[in-house]
C-alpha cells in the first residue's frame, strides 16, 4: 500500500499537524509574552534607577563639580555631567539624545537609555540587553526543542491512534475477503483502507448477487425437474386408483414408472443437497486410486446392467493434497454421467500430472454441444435430442437422469480451484474424455 494513500497515514498526519500547530502557537505566545515582560521590566528598572539616582545626586548641590560614572551591573551603566563637566567614558551618541527613554540598536543588542535632567546637566542611565538577547536565544532553543519533542510524541501517539481507528476497517476487509472464494489478497488494489474495503465489499456483493441469481435459476430448474416425475406419479396413481387400468401388466408398468419417478426425485434432491451443503474442509493427503475404486464398486451393479466396463488405470502411487469429499463428489458425478451416455462401452480412468483423465468409448459429444455440457439439465436435453438413435437404454432408463451431474462436478471444481475440461471425439469419431486437474496453475 502506498503510504500517502493510506487513511492511517492521513489521520496520523492531520493529528500530528494539529497538535504541532497547537504547540507552536503556545510556544510562540509564550516567547512573545516572556519577551514583552522582560522588556517592560528592563524599562521600569531603568526609569526607577534613573529617578533614584537623580534624587540622590541632587542632595549635593545645584551644579556638577565632577563627572559621575558608575557601573551598576555588568550590563547597566550611569553617567552624570554638565556642559562644563564632561564624563570621559560617556558614549558620544548619548549626548545628542533628548530627555526621555530611548532604544538604540547596537546590532547584537539594544541599549535602553533614560536621559534625565540632573542639577545643571543630565543623568544618563544605560542598560545593555546583550545578556537578555542571550537568554532569548537559549529560551527560543528550549521552546524549539519542546516543539520538536511534542511533535515527535504527537506523531507516535497519532500513529497508534490512527491504527486503532483504522483497525476495524482492516478487520472487516480481511473477513470479507475470506467470504469470497478464490480471491487472493494480492488482487486487492493498493489504495487506502476505505478503497480496499469498498473493493472487497463490491466483490462480496457481486458474489452474493451471483449466488442469488444462481439459486433462483437452480430452484427453478429443480422445480421443473421434480414437477415432471410428480405429474407422472399423480397421473398413474389416479388411473390405478380409479380402476381405469385393468390389465395387470399395464398396472405393473405404471407402478414401475412411479418407482422410477420417485427415484428421480430422490436423486435430484440428493444432488442438490450435496452441492448446497458441501463444505469440503477435509484437506488431507489422499491416495487417488482407492477413491476411484470405491466409486466403481458402488456403481458396479448399474454398470453391469448398462454394459459399461470400468477400468481403474490410476497410478497406485498417485497422492494429492485435497478434500476427499470434494474429490468423491466429482468422481461420482463424472462416472455417473458416463453410465448415462457412454454405455454400452468402456470407461477408463488414468493418472495424469496432478490430475485424472476419464475416457469412455461412447458415441461422443458433438462439438456444438461441448460448450454447454456442464450446464444444468443439459444431459436431459441431450437425451431428448438423441431419442431417434438406436441404442440400448435399458439400464439407463432405470437410473436417475436429473441432468445435474456434470454441473455439480464443475461447481465443486470451481470451489476447489480445480479445472475440468471435456474433449470429444477421442478416437475414430467416438469417445469422450473429461480431464480433471488439481493444479490451480493449469
């Protein structure tokens, strides 16, 4: 994140600037008040000392008999003289000053001079502010050090306060990020905290909107899929209950159709529930060949009826770090799809680099249909389109054909960042191959 774009940096800067400004104003006012007080004290000191000395020398007569020269302090001097009696050490520029208070700029200091009539001449009291100027400089450096120290402390405190204030935004951003599947942190733009939160929030909102639309479509399709066998069940049951079907063979056929429709409903609900409630959090090192063998064993009766031969050519040494539940869901649906559309024939599952290939010897899939093969209920549409083909559907007719299998497999692959692709034909215009890759870089 660029520092100058960070809200935390901006808050730190603003708080530090405000505190520094407040300290600067306080320090400046303190300096000017201190200097004003010092200047007034010096002025009052010079005036008071001048009045005291005039009263003191006036007791000795009305005329200066000799010049008056005194060093009252290291920076304070007094002279008294008349036109007849001159003070040798009196600076020449002071003699031209009229009676009153005067400030003479001497470069590094200022002379504060009080000129007062005394006897037949004048009394000069001078205070050199060079000592005060040194104190002013020292005091200014002390105030500057206070300003810098307060500013540094303000920056540290403001940084901590900014991080404390921004922490809820960062926590919310991280939590929202975890809600978005397949959304790496590196994809978040390097803006300030509010921009990052808005970006992640928009991604979550897109996911929610897509999920809502997806669930609506899913519900509508499931409703349509269940309504058809329910209509069959209702119509056949009404005919049987009304004794409108007398022939026992026809009654038996209708009862078989009812059982088949119930089975289709159960399979549709099972597939939907499996996809909706799967969490796939059981990440572990999984041996692939036994998983494929388990699915083959569970579907072997249906495969025998359909005439589909299973070949488990998976490398016994192949292991992957993944969710076994997710793997079994994908395997089961791909193999069931082969039972529906590739029988009679052969289905071979073999290892690839970080994946599996499912190759059947069935009639294949037309190129125009391959893009839609993972859509929900596409298998039903495909079966409808191929009703005219001469093919033994005896076993397939007894199985579930909800058209959700490949859609579920594809959905699970997306959730796990796996890749599932189809290629058809495989050899001599026949066969279909589904390639499953567990690597997210493919």
